C-alpha cells in the first residue's frame, strides 16, 4: 500500500509539473532559460540572479529578440501573457510579442510579417520589477496542427519577444548597449484583477496597472501623479489600464479625471473596448498649468456594464479637422470612478437626433426626436433621481421642480439613447 501511495503521488507530481511548465517560465526561481534563446540583435541571453538577461550592443543592426520554438501553449485556453521584467535601459521603451498565425493552419520557420501577428506594450524604465499583461484575444492566437510541428498536440509553439525603442512608431535598436532582465513569462486564462475605483498614484514605484501606448512613456517623479511624455509617433496616444485592477461598471457610472495639461492636446476620450470600442469624449483646456477635472458619464456607452478590466484614456490634439500628431507632457493626478456624473456628454447614435425646448424651461419641456422613445428620468445636481415619466405626448412636466440645474436621460427600452442638461427657471 505504501509503495502504491508513493507511485500515485509521484505520478500526480509529474502531471502537475508538466502542466505548470507549459504555462509558466520562471527564470528567477529555476535559474534556467527553459527553452528561450536569443535572436535578432541580442548579444546574449544569460541567467543572472534576477532571471534571464537579454543584452545587446548599440551598434547592432537588428532589434534584440528572445524566442522559443516549442512553447507548447494551449492558445485556445491561455489568451493572456504576463511578463515580469526589469528594464535597465533608458532607451528600450516597448516590448512586442510576436507569434505565428495559428488560424492559417501553418507553423512556418520564417518570421515574415505575412505569417505573424503581434501586440505591443510600452515599458517603464527603471530598476524595479514590473509585470505587463498582453491580451492576445485575436483570431490568429489559436491552436494549430501543422505538418512542420514536431508535437502531436495542436498548440502554439513559436513565440518571440522583441525589445525596441519607439522612435516614429517603428522598431529601432537602442543606440547604446544595455539589457532587460525577465523574471517570469506566464500564460494565463485571464488577467488577475483587484476591484478598485480610485487611482491616486501616491506611490512613485507603482503605476497602478497603467502602461503607455502609441508613443506614451510613463514616469513617476512626484508622488500623487503619473507623468505622460507623449511623442509625435501617433495621433492617438493612450494611457491604458492593463487589467491589474477592475471597475464595477454597474456601480460606477461615471469617472472624474484630474490632470495638468502642458500640451496642445484638447480632447480626452475614455475608451471601453468590451463588446466593440466605444468611447465617451470631452474637451479639455490645452496649455494650462493648473489642475483641471474632466467628468465623463460612462453610462452613455452601452458596453460599460459588468466588471471592466480593460479600458484606456486617449489624449487627442484635434484642431477641428481630425486628430493630429503632437508632442505633449501631461500629468494625471487622479482617476476616480463615481456612482453618477451629471454632465452634458451625449453618446447618441448618428441616426438618432433629439432636441429639447425650451431650455431653460418653466413648466413643460418639449422633446423632439427622430425615433420613438419610452421614458425619461430626471436627476438633480446632486445626482438624486427627481422623476421618472413615461412619455405619451413628448413633454416632461417641470412645473413642480425647484429652480436649478437638472440632468435628463432619455430611454429606448432599457437603453439610454441620450442625456441632456436642463435648466429650470
């Protein structure tokens, strides 16, 4: 019996080890490269005390790369890559995950762009360890069973990491030698997140799950704010929550963003990608050294529901004829999710046109709409619901309301189709 017990437990241990080794590459603990090797412009991939160090020379003519050809990742199950690293280079600002197109049914040895997909995340410089999450939920990150694959199982084998600067948005080698130390690469089913509604950036070593994208580099020289240095690489720079923290969208229907905008950027958009990219936008003061708070009503986006782990802010320079590239320096001091925001933001569908008159109103508010709607809700300036009225004749009776400012929400079924600020005289 004792011998059988040992065999069973040894078998269980081996099964656990095999499963673990397929999704987690812990270089710091194992002190082993675990199948990952240098490629591209990398000079070396050596084990050091903190993990696997990728080093390069400044005069190399290729981007340093780390790759594996037999990762054995179940791409249909594990859609997230978590990479924990120390970025010892002041020039390396981006890491790109690159994998072969599994949906095409091939596993080629060539890494040409026609055979691959990639995802970028911008890095913070510094000697502290930080974890970055790559969301690989796309049609090509999927299992395959190609003839050139040595394994019998359908899986994702060929994966590369490229370390680059982001000059002009391209892939560029750093001008000086340096290294990045990878502590761990882990493949996850989802991003582990903790509930949070207040981001205050009081710890200069903690970016609170945020990363820069599209030419944004983050630094935290001062407690109480995160600094966004924005290059002219993209017209749509973004400040992105990677999913380390989640927001209960059903509870928190608004967000207040306090920032200092020392730049020509004049518009801020909150983008919620769940169920298709929807955004709520508002103008902001440009070239203003004083703190300003932008309030956005997120309930105007129909997909802001449930637990949200992936969203970002886009900071746009829009002179009136579309977004354009421009350099910028912006300090985000706080992102606070609140229960309700009373503002004039509207998220109307283009096909729906609604007007309100008179405004200011004394008694009856007339609503003219290109589409049928069912009811309206009226809120006072404190966010308290003052009235719910089913619409029969496209009017709302304000005669019994005290003088003041109100917010009206118009519904089509259970969906808000527009909001509007109304003044009662």
